[in-house]
């Protein structure tokens, strides 16, 4: 087995910095050894050199070496229409999203965008993402095939919609079940690929379709389920009109078997007390999408309150509703929203959300999201002086966190000097 010894400022997590002091939750080492696609060891450079004398040495100096970013909620078919101007959620979907998603009936176009999406995200240091596809099975096949060719760990699923949707994107309760089952059987558990049953959101699915997808999840509880929840006030009012017997928005999923510990609920901004209690009770994961929430004007996620209540939370770009492919920009937006809600998130908390937190939300925390021996070797090398503006601030830093924070707030793909996926360097700068 060929081994590589990487030296630098190796950052990992021993705990959750929302639950304990960041100094106890984080660990800073000098080196990490990778081989056969796995993390072999983390520790002092001299110790690892002696223990692994045949390892190839790669010195990263003052770079931070850490787990690759995990983006817990994206729409890869919206790659080409990111940063589309000026609409609230429903108008934005009708004006920009649905016309673009209709193009994914073409397998060649789906493959083209999938390749472009992975190029853009790996350049930003993202090694795993959980994506909505379109209603076309071709879009799912294109995404998984591209991820498989690159050796990446990803989650994805066919988006299901059988009402309040253009004709060229509408499926049925039966085709949603049949297509999703076939795709799940074809891709789930193959290499590093994972399937998520994917009703877009309850306004776009009839009760019959939600019932069918709930039945599929019952049959295949090893899969994930992803959807949207309580993103905007006018959306919630729409849901109330469509489901007059439901107790709240969450109940439009719960009554059809679409609430569980392997469920991912994107946005979750305007939650009722019952919804917060039930989501915590079942161990469901919430996904914070800060750039999307501000770009589309949805609201301010209650990170501090939900974390204090014991919820599982991941972080996501939500591209293309989100305005950046970069998880650094997403962390910056999460910090800004925290400030507006009266809580300043520490850099350790932001990095934890973008790695361990999101990996745990996806049920993949044993494999990705941290530099843990035996885990998958998905790593990034972060240059903390990637621009003159960042470098001049770092020169005044008194500790590692003051050195990292300017990159979180001002960094972009220029800060990512290398990405390793399953132990293979991707050469992001060349």
C-alpha cells in the first residue's frame, strides 16, 4: 500500500463545539498519513515519520489540512441559473428553476452540467454533497455516474412532483415510486453513492404521491429522504390551503410516513413549537441554507436555539437558490445570520457545521467529515493567505482561530490549494 504523509496544521474535531468549549472540541496536529483511500493516522510529524518510514512526504507548511467540506443540500440542475435576479421563492421557481430543470430530459445536457458542477465544487473544497436532481431519471444517472467516475461520496435522488408543476416536469404517484425504486436499486450503496427519496416539497406532491414515497421509504429505510420545510411565510400559507387537515407544515410529511431519523429537512426557518419538538424527538436532520435564505428573502434560521434544543443540523449552499458554490461563503453567511439573531458563531463551530455536522446529518459521519483513522481520505489544504486582503489580516493574528476566520469571511476557491478525494490529489490549481 502506498502511503502519503502530509504535514501542515492538521485540524480535526474531538467533539461538538456547540456542546463544549472549542478548545476541547478541536484538535490541532502536525501531520496526517493517508493510504488506500483512508485516513491511517493523525499526530506529531516526527512520530508519524518513524511509524511510516516509506510514506511519501508532502509538506504544506502553514496551510490548514482538514476534512473536505460536506454540502448537505444542493440542486445541481440549477448550476447554470445560479444568481438569477429578484424573485421570491414561488416566482423564482416558475421563472428560472422549472424551465432550466426541463432541459434535463436530455441525457447529454445532464452529463454536461453534472461534470461542470463537480468541477466547480471541488475547486471550492467540497468533496461530498446531497443533491436534488430533476424529475427525469436521466438527471440522476448523470449525477451518480459522474460522482462514481471521480470516486466521490455523494447523496442524490430524483425530485418528485405531480401537481403545481409545469407539464414537462410533472410525474405521477406511480412513476415517482417506480422511478425512485429503480434508481435506488441501481445506485444506492454502489461504491460511495447513496440514494435519497426526494419529494421536492409538499405543495408539489399530491397526497397520493406522498403516500407512495412514504411507502417506498418504509420498504427501504436504509435510504435517506430529503425535502424542504417552512422556507417562506407565503409558502407555509400555501401549504395550509392545500392540506387543511394538517396540524402544520411538518404534518404534511409526517402523516404520509415521511418523517424519520434519516430525513433531511432543508431550511426549517419558520417552525412551530410542535414541529421543533417532533423533529428533535425523531432525530431528523435540519439543513441551514444561509445564502439562499437571504438571497430569496426567506428569513433567519435559529441556529442557536435549535442547537441548544438538541437538533441535528447541517450546512448547505442550496445552489442555485444559494448564491455561491463555496462553503466558505456559506459559513460567512451563517456567521452573519447568527449576528443578526444575537449569536456570534465561533470559527470552530462554522467549520464543524461544514464538515462533521453536515456529515452527521447525512448519516455518513463514520466515513467522512473528519480526519479520523479508518475514515475516508477526503481532505483539503487551505491557504490562509490566499489574497492580499486576507494575508494582511492574518499577519496580525494571535492564534489559529484569528488566522482562520478571515478566510471564512473573505475566502473563495483561491483559498483551496489542494483537494484529496479517497486519497487521490485532484490538482485544483493545475
